[in-house]
């Protein structure tokens, strides 16, 4: 029997269902890669130069950095040295986004005892029309949900800094957020930033 005939609507597709369709339709592959600089054979080290190349291209095109400001040692210091050691799936990660086998974007994440924290995101500016900021936030929320099934203490997703006047962060205003201000004043989830 068609439930619409009874005047009720079927449940909308879940976030996971919708994101799975995006992956299937856009030939998108996502890999969560632990930051492991010690193992020369790790996925992190095998993809390091590609990630650095995208970082440099992004920083120069989006932030107007000079090539000198985007050198490998700066990239390592900024986004490849998590402040803690990995343990029980916790630690620093690069969430890598591939389209047709080509690395096009990287989200830098910290997986902490009770949350997934988005540290930084960079992408190949040639793919800017894909709205990777919003897309990555959705995939990071999905990751948080998946991790919660294995580690019930992981309940939160932190999008990182939001500066209202910064055009590069405007995509974050599309999400309903819980915000805790410096004075511990809570702005509810129904407030749009």
C-alpha cells in the first residue's frame, strides 16, 4: 500500500543516504588517512606531496599567499603535526577527497575523545564550484555519526572558527549551530549564525 494514499509522507532520506548518492553520482571517493609521518609507507606519506601541492595552490589562489609562505615545512608545521599521539582511533587525520581518482581536497581533522574537530580545509581552486566547504562539513558530520556507533562518547562535531565578516567562512552560516561564546553564553540551536 502506498503510504501517501493514507495522507502520511515517507521519512525523508537520511544524511548518509543523500551523501552516498553524491558519492555515486560524482565519482567521489573519500579516504580518512591518519597523520603518520613515521611510517614511510603510510597512506599519509604516500599522498603528502599531492596534498602539499593542493595546499599551496589553494593558499596562493584563495588567500594570496606567496610561494615562500606555502613551503613544505610550513605545511608540515601548520597541518601535519597533531598536538597529541594517535590512540584508539583518536589523533590527527587528513580526510582526502578524490574525484575520478584525483586528489582534489583535504580536510584536516582532530578526532578527540568526545568530538570530531574540523581544523582546516583546502581544495584545488579548479574545483571551487563544488562548494567543498559545505560538502566537507556534511561528510564530517556523517563521520561523527559513524564514529559514535563505535565510540559512544564521540557525540559532537566542531566546525572550527567562524568569523561572520570573512567571506571564506560564509558557508558555515548555512548550518544551524550551537555556539558557546567566550562568556559561556549559549545561543540555541534554533539560532542561525
